[in-house]
């Protein structure tokens, strides 16, 4: 799976996700990637989110929409909301990760696996690209 | 300098430095960097968030390194079926395609669904038909194939035959 979330210079957010799914899938199985609210969600009031991982769990959690809801109703920041949602994923024994950006440009790149291909760049010139945990 | 932020991912999973050599690591880092450089350039030039998301994901879809577009994984039947979605945070409009076999860049098709249809999610042959109508680039399913992914399918099927499956998580 690949994904991208953006805050543009006009203050608008957008999220996108694209994938091939899981190897050996049958019966026209789809995961969370094409499902708005599960693998992808954006709302200028809160954040833009793109997920990657074992799709069935992200669908059951309505993961991406829930991150936004945690920010809107529980006043969590983007990192706290993504971590809270990953805790729910852990409880279900699901695996994967999430990237997010809020409407101020703050970011999250959280995962419960050994690594996630990830990176960000912003207007301040800050830039990070990483693969493994603790990088 | 006006505020902007671009964040990308290329998938999460079982990864360790032991299993990925330096050359492989550099390939992934280089492609992620290419995607971010494009996103940064577009943002500075005033592109919209939606345009940036689509073009940045196109870079990753066109790379055989990631499980999207070229290099995506195989289904049980030896085909490659692609899914994508996009959502605009200002309008809350959204678009998606699922089970697409011939759309070269599924995220571009998702944007077409969002911007040029009354629907949110199109699937299978209908998604391809719509993409074709919108003038998107269509390809043979073989375009998406890579030897690495074909090998993964063969190995999983072999494990299935020995009733030892259980690690086929995408």
C-alpha cells in the first residue's frame, strides 16, 4: 500500500491511498484502502489520514474516520489520536500503520510493525525519510 | 513562506535491517525522496492538496518497489487487482475504485470518480469502463506483474497446499 496526506498553502487537506491488497486474495476481496473512513479520510476541521496494514481490522475500526473523531470530540492531537487508534488495532491483534497531518501542518507517522516506509517534508524545510522503527 | 506539509507512506510490515540490504534500503529511500521532492515542488508552486496527493502517489504506483500499481501483489487467480481512494478535506467529497485490473494509476481514477461522477466507489469492470470514458491510461494486467510478487504467490500457494498458510497478510 502507498499513501499521501497533504496540507496545501490554502489550508486545505487531502488524503489518498492506493494498493494491490494482500497476496493470494480470493473472492474479490478488498481491504480498507478504497474505503472512505477506513483507510482514507480527510476533513479540514481536523486532519487527513492514510492507512496501511491488515485491512479487515482497519475496516472494523473505521480507523481513519476514528482518528479524526478523536481529534474533534476528545481534543487529542494528531499523534495522540493515531496512537490511540493503533492501541485499538493492537487489542484486535491487527497490524499496520498510519500517516496523518492536521490543519496546522503537524504530522503523525505511527505503526505497530517492524517498519513502515515513510517520510515528510514541510514549509520550514524539515524533512525525514525512514523505514525501520526508532529511526 | 506559506505553510504546507506533505507526508507519504509506502506500506508497513515485517521489516528488519537484517533482511533488507543497503542497496535495497537506498532504493526505497530514493523513491520516497523523489515523491517528497515532487510534493514539495508542487506545494511551493501553489498546487492544491488534491493534485499533490495524486501526483505523489503516481510516483509510488509507477515504481515496482511498492504494493500499488506496477509491482502490486497477485490474487489467488494470478491476476492483479488494484484499489484506491481519495478524500478532499474542504468539500468532504470522496472517490474510490476497487478491484481494478486495467487502470494504470488507480489513484487518478479515484480522483475522477470524486470529481466527475455522482458516486463514491466504483468497482471491477465498471471502474475500468468509467476510467476509459474519462480518458485515463489503460494497460494490460501484465503491466503490473513483477517476478518478485509472482514468486511470493507461488510460495504462498505452496504453503496452502501443505496446510501451513497463515502468513498471507498484505
